[in-house]
C-alpha cells in the first residue's frame, strides 16, 4: 500500500553527513582567539597528524585535492607530456593534468574494483611518459601490483587518493605507497575541513617545490618560480585536527554499515554489492553497488527519492562529458561507460540506522525484481 505522506513529510535519509560538531567548533574558536587565521601553527599541526598517521615524511596541506594534484604535476613539470588517468573518475583527476600543461590519456577501469589495474597501465604506457595518475576510487585501494609495475617502468605515480584517507594495503596506508598522493577533505570525504586537501610524499625535492608553489613560488624571501596560493588556513585546519582524532572511528563505522549493506544486497537478484578486496582496508567513502539489470539504476534512484532517500550515481565516464570528448583514449572504455550508467551510491553515514538500510534494500529489491 502506498504511504499517504508526501515526500517531504517522510524522514530524510541523506547520502552523506559529515561527522562534525562541538569539538570542531571549539577548535575553530581557539584559532579565532589567536587572531592568526591564515596558514600557520594549526595547519602545521594538522599536517603533522596526517604525516604521522600515514608514516610519511611530508604532508602539505592545500585548498583541495584538485589543487594538490595540480601542484604536484606542476612541480614534476609534465608540460606537453601524456599522463594516463582513468576515464572513470571525477573530472578533477584529468583537470589537474590539463592545468599543469599535460595531455590526459583516458583509460578504462576494472568493472569490479572500479579502478584501473596493471594490465590497463601496460596497454596504455609508452616510453615518453614519466608520470601517471590512477585513482583509488571510493576508498578502494589500487591493486598492489600496479605500484610495482610503475617502478619497473620507471613511471612516477601520482595517486588521486581523494577518497582513500585511512585505506590500507596489508599494513601500509594509501598515501605512503605511491610516489605522491593527494587527499580531499570535501564534506563527502572520509574526513572534512569543509574544503581542503593534502599532498603526501617521501620525496624531499618535490615536497620543497610544492611548498614553494603553494606559497606564490616563494623560496625564503625571494620568488624564484611562478607559483600560486593554495594554502589551507588555520581556521580550516582546526577542523582537520579534530577530524584526525576521529578518523579511525569514522572508518570503523563506515565498515560496519558497509557490511550490513553487503549482507542485505547479497540476497537480492540483479545487483552486485560494493566491491570488497582481499588483504586491504577500504574506507567506503562511497558505498557504490552495481545494478546488473540495464536501465534500472535510475528507476531505483527515483523510487528512493520518492521515499525521501538520497542516492547518487558512482562517478563520471569522462569521455562522455563535452569537455573530454576529444581527448586521447585507449580502447573503447566499455567498463567506464557501464559504471557511469549502472553504478549506484547509497547513503552511508553515522546517523544511518539498520532500519534505514533494510528499507533502502527493500525498495531496491521491489524496483528490480517485482
Ligand atoms: C576521485 C576524486 N578526485 C578528486 C576529487 C576532487 O576533490 P576536491 O573537491 O578536494 O578538489 C574528487 C571529488 O569528488 C574525487 O572523487
């Protein structure tokens, strides 16, 4: 029987809810009290917390993951060079390449992990390339072999790990394994500063260049190169300092709720639960499942929306977007296209109850199988 309540009268189940509250407000208040609001001691504290957490030499706070990727690519000087990026990603990954004067080469991804893999890298690689930029999308770590393959090819790896702070391969954190990694602190990410990002690396030289780049090209008191302003303020870093204290709890909660979805969705025909890799820890920054029945993903989204439940697609197949249509591509990007059409991201946050999850899965089952 149809409920007589209108959509807006029904309980809203949001897609994402940032885990922020009084503690973050108090920390911001402390910064306000110092009168020093731009990048400073709190930014340094936040950077140190991230560096210590990952076990990495350098963590440089920036205004977003996108600006972090741009800074690294500028400092690696990729002008005129082809840089492999997955087609299935948020535009930021490719945009950073273009901003730094490089040429993105769009490659396909694995249909299960939704990430590019070693085979895809090998197929797209040519010996003029010096850098590539894979994505550990939704907080699913890349396969271990791709890091080893990159070393063999003498290819520097800039991982777009926007979604992966806290993800691990074995005991190693994502952010420690690639040559350079960039994280996002957008409110839908694992931890947030409102907007913000972090570059991590063990490479002293590139860390120094990135530091200069994000400070207008300054080196000491002179300006030796052209840079820009990608500094993260003390105000936003204050949120980050508290978020880093919470990160393990945030991830544990996400993993527990992802397990519940996995169990519920495993019993439903025509849908594949979110990917679970072996010997890794995922962040489940997005809980993204795959609708196997063609042309049903959007029907499910509509049915959920009618119950005031938010959902999202997975991410974009860049080659289908106007700005990317003429870019170089390898292969037919078939998996990326399928994921763009059929991947479905479900609500996942601390306020999501088991009852909400059961209800969501019931609606999915009804839409797919009745
Ligand atoms: C894979 C990926 N990279 C980069 C970004 C951009 O991050 P930011 O908003 O911090 O620039 C996103 C944001 O959704 C993303 O999903």
